[in-house]
């Protein structure tokens, strides 16, 4: 197996592990917040959910890769933000 294929295989496995870890952490954080109303748990929920979204996005890209679909050359929609209005 070429270096690139081995790298992709290992990276995909790592992403899968990260999804599992963040799903478990999100579930536990929700449980703690519901039981104790601990704000730290609520903040942790937001972090885990954000990470989970990112890892699931990457899993979708791997699914596309396995289906022979390419990665879009123009991914500007991924980082679209409103311009910052300066008061200067």
C-alpha cells in the first residue's frame, strides 16, 4: 500500500475514533448539565458538539472519496462570514 493510501486509511480511522469519543463526551456533558445545571457542562456540550460537527463533516468527505467524488475546488462557502464593519 502506498504511503498516501496508508495515511488516508489511518486518518479515516482516527476521525472515526474522534467521532465516537466526542459523541460519548457530549452525551455525558448533557447528562451532567441536566442533573446539576452546571454551566461548565453546558460549555463542554457546545465544544463537543462543535468538534463532532467538524469530524462528521470530514467523514462525509471520506464517503465522497470512497464514491470517487472529488473535493470541491472552491470551498468558499465553508468560511463565508459577514464583513467586519469598522467604526474608524
